[in-house]
C-alpha cells in the first residue's frame, strides 16, 4: 500500500500567466488530472495527498480517482515546505517506516513501466530511490562575463526526476532538518543526501518531463495527440 504526495502549491512563475500551470486546460481537463491518473491507475498506489496553495481558487475538489482517495492539504512557500506538509497530513495508518512517493503535479507523463521499476528497485533499497536520466548535453561553466571558463565532464551526471521514493518518517526528518538549517532543497533526494544517505538512481524515460515553460506544454499536448491514435 503506497501513498503519493503530490506538491501542487506552486505559482508557476516561469510559465507565466495568472492560472498556475498545474491547472491549465489540456484537452478539456486540468493538467493535474493527468498526473493523478498516472499515479492512481497504478495498482500499487493506494491514495494521493495533493498539496495545494492556501488560497487556491482553482482546485476542482476531486475526492477520488479510479476509486481511490484523493486528499488535500495546504502547502508552503517552497516546494520542500509543501512536501513536508503533505507528509505530515498523510493518514495515520501510513506507518512511519512505509515508503511513500513524491511526484510533481506538473509532471503529467509518468509511465507505469517507470513506476514499476522505481517501486521494484526502490523498495529493495535501504534508503529509497529516484527516477532520473543521464545528462546528454555538453556542459559549460560560465564566467561572470558570460564567457565560457571550461567544459565540465558530464560522466556520472544525472537529471533528477520525480517520483522519488523514501520512507515517510525518514523523509520528514530530513526535510525538517534542511528547513531548520535554512538550506534550500530542490528535491527529496537532496534532503536525504544531507543526512549522509545514498538513494538509488533508477533510469527513467526522458518523456517524464516537467511542465516549466509553454514549450513543455506544447510537447505534452503533442504526446497526448499521439497517445490516442
Ligand atoms: N510546488 C509546491 N509548493 C511550492 C512550490 C512548488 O507544491 N511552494 C510544486 C509545484 O506546484 C509543482 C512542483 O512543486 O507541481 C514542481 O515545482 P516547479 O516546477 O518549480 O513549479 P512552480 O514552483 O509552480 O514553478 P516556478 O518555479 O516556475 O514558479
Ligand atoms: Mg518552483
């Protein structure tokens, strides 16, 4: 029985516009509906805690998807604050040592095969695991003047995706410790790494992309148009 925390309390500043990107209309449904479908249609996922902004006017109040519970709670100023709030709000019967998934609301194209592999490998790891993909581009280190200082080796560099899979209490503690230390945390794994833990990298599909800019939305619309052919 796995629960997922879905942070959806961001404002989508880089996307722009008044409507936060997780609520944009895609084929007549809000973007987040695709994300919730991808999670809850998987047989191992039991329920989802959606973390929404305190003054959210756009959440449509679904309380079940595929017959499974969709609960909500209020998030915080940073993504890590929202995830911590979501972990705290999970039902009491989600045990402290149970694995939970954290998955961005703005990442609607998660494949079941990726989730299968993450759960298979991650639940067998003492710490947990994340989906990720190797860096493909050549990396440049810029100087203050915008000129290139040097080329950085990309061997062993990965792009971190979600879902990320960790034990409920261990992740809560790691996020709270980072918060107390005033360290900005950009994914769950980073909080665990700060504790000296070494999560497993699980290679995932590169089409599990996050919607950050309008170009990403156009890509997702294209993916959907291909899905229904
Ligand atoms: N998120 C959240 N709480 C925050 C910030 C982000 O729950 N305080 C969520 C977003 O809603 C999104 C996910 O975390 O589903 C990934 O974050 P990101 O892509 O950075 O979304 P935003 O923060 O909304 O976008 P931006 O950084 O461009 O403002
Ligand atoms: Mg953000």
